[in-house]
């Protein structure tokens, strides 16, 4: 008897006893051993039994996510966000121009741009980080990362592929952890970056990254991944021909501007129509309209989502081809 056949028999036994977690663990083992069993190259000639197993694995994976997350939220809007994430509620956006592709909290106030002065403590935070501008500019000059490759998920189009060479970066914090470059920052700078303003819900956020856009580069319109955080840009090397468009509103840099704050869950794009580089420090901060309890909930949600994704996330959509 083949190893997979033995495991399939185990699954049948577990399902008969409603031991769904045990059955899902076996499906994950099967997928790790032979991906083609649950995700074959073609579905045209599959037996009904094989199709049933594919659907079972996907349903159990989604069920596991819902079981992990549904009891966490302490507010209606975060509860609705979890339901949409798990697929138990249709995803409905409040605005056409705001469509984050991962996590969306409905009825959470926002606008494309926000005056940084309206956020308590943010002006002082920006001034503190700006003290390290010379150091950060030197790091920008040697940026080597291709930013698009570090984030993944960019469309496979000619425009985005060309941008890979024109958009470089130096990550200081990624998925909530200091990088090698970040660990080299002065202690006082690292302390500032641990501010309560920072959207601390690893591994979803925060990201702190030096973003360098080469001359005449254009970042096409796209949506960010969630509306629970806003994006703060602190200028390092800017020019008046560099601009940012968010939700249809365009703002150009000028030498007097100390920062830009926007919600990247809105469709946004950037241009550097200069012969010089444009470099900014990008920092994730909390959407200030989230309560302290909601921030704690989201931190827990993202941690548990990551645990689920690492173990079972690959199974969640393996049945999607049956519904096209």
C-alpha cells in the first residue's frame, strides 16, 4: 500500500470522528510529500474521489483559519474584517478607490492624504528621525535591494518588470524585525523607531525602508495590502519633479515639506520626473482611528494568521480551479 493511500485512510478515519484538525494535518503532510496529489497539473481527468479530497483539504484549511481568528475581535468592524479575510463574508469596500488586497477593516475613517500635524506626537517623531537624515542619505546612495523583489506580488507586466531596476531600497525593519542594516542604526534612532505610533503587528507590519526611485522612474497605480496602517514618507533626497498620487490626489515634493502621510490602501502611484534620484524613508504607522483594543486584536490576528499560513495557507485555495 502506498504511503499516500495509508494517509488517505487515516483522513477517512479522522473525518468519521470529526477530528478535523488531525485530518488537516495529514492533508498538509500529503501536500508536502507530493504536491501533485492535491494540486495536479490538470483537473480534466480527475476522479470524483480525488476532487473530494482536494475540496476537503481546502475547506479544512479555511475552517482552521476561521477557528483561529473568529473569537479575537473586540469590535464589530474588526470582526467583519476577520469574516472577510476568512471568506465567510463577501468583501465590500467603502470606497471604489480604496481596495486593499489583504486585510480590510470596514467603517475605519481615512482619506488619501492626512496632515501629519493632526496626529498627536507625529511631528515630534518626524523631527527625531530627521536628525539622522545624513546617515540615512548615505545609506540611500548605496541601496542595492530591488524593492519589488523584496515584497513580491507585483504584476508580471513590462512596466513593473522595468521598474525593478529603477526602484531600490534598504530595509531597516522588515516584518517587524530589525534587519542587518537596521541593527547598525544608532541606539537613539532604534529607540525612536519603537514608538507606539508604529504599526506593530508583525509580520504584517511594520516596515521601515529607505526607498530610492531612479530618475524618470514611475511606480504604476496599485493598492496596498491593508487599511490598518498609514504610510509616512520622510524626505531624504527629494526634488520638485517628484510626486505622489493617492486616491486621485497628487502632491509634489518641495524642499519645505517635512513629511507626507497617506493611506496606501487607496490606489496610489509615484513619479520621479527629474534627472536626480528621489529617496524617502517609508514608515508604517497605525491608522489613528483604531482603538488600543483593536490594535491589540490586530496584532494577535496577524500573528495567528502567520502561524496558519505557514502550516496550511497553501491549501486554502487549491479548489479554486473548480469554480471558474
